[in-house]
C-alpha cells in the first residue's frame, strides 16, 4: 500500500486478521519504491508470532512510504490495517484512524481505503 503522510509526527500502523492461530502475517514499512524483500529497504517491521502486528516511524508531511503485509505462514486470509499519525505537537485529540481492508493473501491485491 502506498501511504503519503498528511502531517509530521509519528506514523503508527496496526495489522489484525480473523484467524491468527492459522495464519502468521507480518507488517513492513519501507520508502516508496523499495520492496520489503530487500532487507536494506526496511525502515521498521513487526514480525512477531502474535495475533496483532504494530509498527511506528517518525515521518514528515508529504513523505511517501510503502506499507506491506506479508503472509509468513498459513493459508490465505483477509486483514485490516488501522493507521494514523500521532505525536503532532499541540494536538491533544485522538488521531483519526483510517482502515485498510486487504484482499485474501496468496495473490496480489490493492486493498481499499474505508
């Protein structure tokens, strides 16, 4: 997924899926145009065996990144990504969240913003 930052602060993303006991998904953040399969491209990642993957990275408004979901093990599944920018100086309100629904993994898909 291509993510262009709308503000400066700390970008946060959380990945969840309905069958964590059957599927292991991982979450990666890289500069746009640089795939997570190239280790030197990975800025941050969440690759635990846990049911939820979360990551964070300091960003500036206008920067563009790739947010990638990788199926490490198990069968195809759907997933949801919640992502937001927090830590914006002077703001005390809860950051707005955007959800991305992903296609079943096993093939390529673009997902969609909700």
